[in-house]
C-alpha cells in the first residue's frame, strides 16, 4: 500500500485536503454559516475523528505530496472543540511520517475558545491561526452569534489578544456581507488598528431552499434558488474592493498583506494566484470529514460530490481520480461565451463555480453572480497591475514586488 501511494509522487502539482476533525460541530451559530448544516449528513455519528483515521490521513497525505513541504489545514465547524491532546498527537504523527520534510500547520477558529495553553501550543509548534472576525463590533455581531443568540465580538477579541501575547502568527478571515460591505474604509482600518498583518476577506453568496428545519443551503445544481438576504451584492463587492484597495495602497503596501490583491497580481504576471477561486482550474483542494469521507471541495460538501472514504480507498487515488479531475477541469470548460471573450478572464477565471448561477447578456447560463463587482475591481487596479508586470519584465524586483512597484509608480518611474 505504501509503495502504491509513493508512486503518485510523480505528479508535480501538490494536492491539498482540508481536514474537519470535529466535523460541522461549532459553539457558535453564525447566520451565514455554510457548514453548520453539514452535520445533517451524519446524524447518527458523534462527529469526532478517530485516532485510526488521524494516523491514516497524516501518513497518506504526507506520502502523496511531490515536494519537500507539506501543508496541513485544520478546519471546521470549530476546530478547538477537539482537545489539545488530539493536535499534539497530530504533530507527533507528522514527525513520525515526515521523513525530513518541512511540515506546516494552519488552523481556523472563531477564537472564542482560545486560552494561554492553546496559544502556547501554537507558538511552540509554529502553527498559523486563522481567526474568523468580520470587522468592528457592530458589524461582527450582526451575524456572528453564539448558541443563545448573543454577541461574540468581545470573546473573539480576547482570543486575538492572547495570540498576540504569545507571539502566535495569525491572520484574519473576514466575511464580506450585505451589512458590512458599505463601509470598506472602516472595515479595513479596524483590522489595521488591531495589528492584523494578513487579511483574507471573502464575499458571502448563499442561496436558500425551504427545508423541514426552515432552510437549506442550495447546491450549485439547484437552479432558481433565491438569494439569502445576507449575501453581498455585486455592486457592493465592486465598491468595497476598489475602496479598500485605495486605502491600502496609500500607506500599507509591504506592511499589510491582503490575499485578494496578492492573488490578482499573481494572475497579472502569469503566476499561480494561491487562492482557488481565481485559479484557472480547481479540484486540487478537497475536504475530508471527521469519518474519512472525502469531498471535491469545502464548498461542495453535498452527497453528489462525495469521492469516497480514505479508509477504503487511498486518499491520493480519490484526489487524482477521473471524477475529481473532471470536477476541476469543469471550471474552465463550463465558462459561458461572455466570460471567454472578457479581457479579464486571465485575472478572474470565472471565480468560484458555486457562484455561477446567473445568465449572460445572451441568456447563456453559468455567469458568476459577482461578475460586475469583479469587473469594476479589475478595471480599477489595472494601471497598478500593468505597471508592476512591466517592472517585473525589465528589472530584478525584490521579494516584496508590490511595495517596490507602488513606490516606483508614485515617483513617476
């Protein structure tokens, strides 16, 4: 079996699997959460990853990687509902099977369960912690509520303070929604003021269908499902991204790193963007549930996208299967003609397939809901991106090309 797994290292492109050690369990009840309802897929199970599965996953995942670096991503639900002992065992297994490779761990949490012991563990083992926070108190507490519908902002901020106290590397994972999208400057300055250096913001776009418990998130195949009222509009998304870029570019290039801006520059110069939504194809990043079930993508955890179970079929075989390959290739293949003609196709690549439920001007299906917003953003940043691309072609740019090129652009060079 091990020899069979190792043979797959001939593949140059790494694969990624987001592990869900606590399944969809969470101590919060965020209004827009796309994962909480996934607990209904396993109503009879405790949703706790076994030691057997943990060892199988770590062994096979490391063996499947073609290069010397291996990145683990622990996700939820709420990841800290598992004990530190679970993650200590994970670290020990990574060392056992790592065979000299560089192992990196990132974990996403809502931050409310952090304490000194957790932060000491993350610091000692070099883990990157992603904190879900949506901006200042009023906008964060609008949708991010606890089990009793209470606010959560203060608890999250206490968690961030503990991370900073222990010098743990962390980034902010913010959802841009109907409520907070109209104040991009306040949103951005809040993160700058609390010492955030790495910011990822994601537009929330969800559609809802009637269900026995009141609602069910629509799958990509559910045509005609109505949009949830917390979803950001395309117009909001365009205004938000442009205004935030202008604020950031004035003073924070090189000191604060914004994922969307870095990914856009990467596409502009022909490099991999590092974020799947703007990549030309997808399918290389799966999601594994607490019981070993592997799905095509974290946002496609529906029965029709279940690839199999890694306790029954090797992980790499599932991720390299024709079915998963077809899923990834469909991102490009299914683009409507309007997208194929677009001058910014190289920068957008149709964004995430889960958001392609609109129709084009000609009535063709498959247009991304956020198309107008992205179009406005790319037009807005085009002068900067064109300049940086030109500088890269004619100069030996430093590692922080964004800061270097913006400085030259300001100086008229």
